[in-house]
C-alpha cells in the first residue's frame, strides 16, 4: 500500500463519496475509483459497501482506517519537522506552567509576537513535571518552567531566577495579617493544592514530611483558577509562587519564616539542536526577567 493510496482511502472514508473525495484531492473521479479497486485487490479485504452514491466502510475497512490514520499523522508530522529544519524553523513548541504563565504569558503572546510575527508559537500550559516529560520525549522544543535539576539527566537546565513559595489565604483568614509563618502555624490547616503534575506538590509534601506529618489536603486540582477560587471562598489555604498571585486575585500572600524556593528557567533536551527562533525567545525571556526584577 502506497502513501497515495492511503491518502485516497482516508479521504473516501472521510467523505463517504468518491466524487467529494476527488474534488478535495484535486484529482479525477476515475483515479480515486481505480485506486480503491486496486487497494481492495492488493489487500484482499472487502473495504467498502456501496449504497447508490454513498460508500459505507465495512468493519474490515474501519480497522484498516485506524492504522492508516496513525501512519498519515506520523508522515505529516515528519514533513512538518523537515520543513521547519529547511526553513530555519520559525515554529516553537513551548511549555509553561500556570504559575509562571500569569506573569509571563501576556508578555510572550503580546510583545514577543508583535516583534516576531513570523514565528509560530504553540504554548502548552501545564505543570512543571508534565512540561519536563514532554521536553524529554521531544513532544515540545523547550519549557520555561519551574524545575528540579535532578529530575532527568537527559535535560539541560538554565536557571533564570528562583520563585519563593508562600502560603496563600483568603483576606479574612486568621493568618492573613501575619508577616511570616512557621510550620507550626499551618500543620493542621486544610489545604487545596495543585496536583502531582506540579513541583510545588512535591515540595509541600516534603515540607510536611520533615515535620513527620502529612498535609491536610481537601482537594487537588490541575487548574490554578480553581485553587484560587477555593482559597478565596475559605475552603482552604494553598502554596503558590509569588509570581502566581496577582493583585486582582484579592488574596493574602504570606512568606514562610524559613523560606523555600523553586528554580525557574529554560529547560531543553540534551543533544538537540537549538534553532535561531528558539534563541530569540530565550534571549527575550532573559530580558523580561531582568526588566521585571524577578529574582
């Protein structure tokens, strides 16, 4: 079976009509008809049933279609990657966790895009752990994320700043007026936390484990806005980085008496080529980090 036969077969299944498939592919109807007859003869499968002008795919045809769709997806992805390399890319697949996204995403999608309109940006908002997995598996080109340097030996880490993690409460919470807190203050406090795809999840559990205790978690969520809403309504407190809490959130941010930090910066796959467009984004991120006075 050739790639051309696969594409013809896919379009016939999609439209359930030879004429429409031919129009979409910009070939003649007899070309499609002959290709489908040849495909059935070569495979020995009864792929279609015909009801007038409408074509019904058989169970055998459905199984074949599943295989063909997977192959065509892989081929399309390969063609896109080859095109990117041939044209110096101009396409960045970037991961950014929600906590950094609140501050940096508007800059990237605003100023950086205006300055570099030719660069296509595909930005995935995810937890730091998920982001690093995707970079390691080369599903993404890079991540601007929170990280732990020991997470994987297959990754390069370039630290830009450290995020301080603080307790976040509602304005009415008894701890909201404190300048700092200790573990004794929060050991029995109900918490709502970002889930295990975020590094802050690990850090909070390790923090409580040092006290031979477990956090009293009411709810885990992958969504930052959900966590903030639960805190705002008094369901529980949470731990977030300073960058994740904005003035409009109307929440209290309380540092720990013994502060703890998480690294933030650029993560790429070791041995993978860094293209010019990616270098431009990395340079931009370094510049805005300095201009925003993030430490």
